[in-house]
C-alpha cells in the first residue's frame, strides 16, 4: 500500500530515532488543558503546558465561545481578504494593539505563520537577517523563505551581534525571541535595541513567551524594557501561550500592518481563524487587561518554585520566567527521570535534540498561575528522588 514512498526508507529512519532515544510519542489528554489533567484515566499534575495564566479553560473564554457561536456559527468560510474577516477578528486586532501599546495589529492563524510572514515580506534577496542561535524554529524557517542572507550569533552574545552588524552593509534585520522557549532566559532587548539604532537595523522580536508574563501588567517585552514602537518596530506574539487560546498577531505602525495584509502569503492564502476563536481570545485578553491577579500569582509561583528548589540540591538555570529548565544532558537519562515523575503523577516536558542542542536534553518545567504550593512542593520532592535514583 505504501509502495510509492518505500524508497524514502521511512522505517529505517524511524528505527534510528527510536534507538537513539529520540522517538517522540503523543499523549492524549481527556479533558481540558489545566494544572490537573487526565491521561489514560490517570490524573496528572501538569507542569508542561504554556498556559501560564491558566486561561485555556477560563469561564470567560467558554462563555464567549458559546455566545459567539450563536451569532457567527463556526467556520469563517474564507480567507481574510475575501469574506472571512468578521467583527470579532477586527475587534481583537484593535484590542491587542492597544494592549501592547502599538498603533495597529494583524492576527494570524498561528505564530508559526506570523513569523514566516514577517521575514518573507520584510526581508529579501541581498538583505541580511542577524538572528540569535536559539531562536524559535519558525523564525529560522522564515529566514530561509525570505532568501536573505542569514547570520546567526551565539546565544545573547552582544559582542558577536555588534560584529555582525558592523560587517553588514546592506539592509539588515535583527531577529530574536524575547524569552527563549527552551531556556526561559530573557534577551537583553534594551541593549539590542540600542545596537539596532546605532547600526540602522530593524529589530524584530518574537514575544511568544513574554506576552502575558513580562511587565507589571503582562503587556510583554515592550512594557518590561520600556521599548516603544520606534525602538521595537516589529513585535510578534502568539495567542496560544499566556492568552490560553489559539492564533497570533504582529503589531507596529499602521503602515507595517497594511503591508503585511497586502503581501504576507501566510495571511492571504489561508482561511481566517473561526470568529468564535477570535471572540474567546478577546474574552481572555479582557481578563488579562482588567486584573493583575493572575500575573501576580504566576510571579509568586515562579519565585516560590525557585526559592524551594534552592533549599535542595536541584540546580536550576538562570530564568525568572515561567519556563524553568532542569538540564539533564543525556537522552536516556532524561527519559528515565521522566518515567519516575509520571509514576508519581507529574507531567513535565522532556525536551531532546533536535529541539535543543546535542547533550542538553532537559526537563522543561513550566510554572503557571494556577499551580498550588502543594503541587510545586510535590514536584520538587519527586525531582530530588528521581535524580538520586537515576545517576
Ligand atoms: C510557540 C511559539 C511560536 C509558534 O506559535 P504558534 O502559535 O504555536 O504557531 C513561535 N515562536 C515562539 C518563540 C514560540 O514559542
């Protein structure tokens, strides 16, 4: 039956992946994404989601979904430029722009598509994209699509970045995550913005893990570093992380947004997200903007986790965000530790190459606003037990 693709030798490559301890399996959750989730009839405390504010299953989003479905039905039926752009999309864009203190915003179906759009529409042949080595895969793919020359600099190495800026005579773009998705550290965007100003480069920031987390009110990296639209002209974020929804947006000057709407292939040639989805995103955005309760709780939980870990032998990385990696190194060892956590009812992301560099396999622990102190205590205790058991 699969004769036609036999020559690709899929089986051999699958087996190779299995043997090297890199095979990934999906877990099926029965029920909502939340701090306590259900897998194969078993309740697990979930330290693996990006639902940092606990909004993925908020009452507000659920009510908004039901109400919007009564008005807009389900599917959008067309791309944005034909007839798929409905009122909730329009309102969501206005509210997102306001929240991140930008003039305008345009929403995309996913962050992956938004990043492809930014690089493909803004950069072209002869331009140069200067990117942090640990940037998200979608930014790397966007750079490839753009056909611009792509230069990487060692992670957050400002001297290396400046050297590359000095040597590039062409139109140049500096591209970086604000919070690195597998490390949780924050790019020094204040200095990077100064360098961009000095060398006339355009700064593009992916704020997927900063939006809803950084800044007093969770407005993201712009608020945290006090960077306005002039200093940080292209700001992208997803709606699938802190906002607990699905989708993404790019914000900046009206002209930037107009340009993306005209030329971004991943915006034009795809169906608009369902209006119910836009409405639910909007409801969660309102929760985020009207109260600091969730973000304050998140910050408190992160601090509690780090403080309690410091009282034990656990060595955390230098992260103050919701992403708290625990480096293990070897793949098989990581998976053995992960099994122990699972047997104690704890679900943590086990991240292996190629998502992270060779020999840097890690537990990617994510803290959310909805975790209790007891749940965090249990995680720390079990981590210590597991690390002792698996030398
Ligand atoms: C998740 C993520 C994306 C992709 O966003 P989706 O909406 O999930 O497609 C892009 N950049 C970073 C840094 C991310 O973590």
